[in-house]
C-alpha cells in the first residue's frame, strides 16, 4: 500500500462523517474508507480530529461515536483563515488568491462582499 499525502486520511474520515450526517463509530468510518486500514488507525485519526475541534465524541455504551462539528465549507474557510493568519503580508496573500479565481468565483465573491448572498 502506498503512503497517503499528509492530511488525506483525515480528509477521508471527515468526508465519511459528512456523508453520514449522523454519529459514527470508528468501525462505521472504517467501512466507508479504505478497508486495508487498521481499526486503530481510524480511532487515532478520530481522536486527533476531536483534539482539533473538528469532531465531537460521545460515549454510547462501551464505545465512542463521532460527529463532524462543521461542514466541508466550514473546514475550508478555517484553513483559508489559518493560511492568511500565517502570511507576513496578508494583503499580498489576498491579492494572490484573487488572481487565482476564475470569473465565476470572482463574481460570487463580489456578490458575497456586497451582501447579495
């Protein structure tokens, strides 16, 4: 089995939780991602996501179930915010980001900024 890119397993686990839209056990998540993984790998990822505040954990009987705390859009916004916070020149980072947008994305962003959601 080849090595996954950094963060790929976390993303896969979050996608499983988002798709289920209901609390899932590590075994449930394992059924939705790569079956060659160990149960303990999924449990570790879920615990790390819980530590990061991206999922909540609730005890049900003798096991824990996990639920995503936000949507994929929420996570994307959080990641963008983190990158902007880390930039030495926030204005330049925003300008560079704007240059990467296509015309449709630019139109949507302008409408959002103008309050035309």
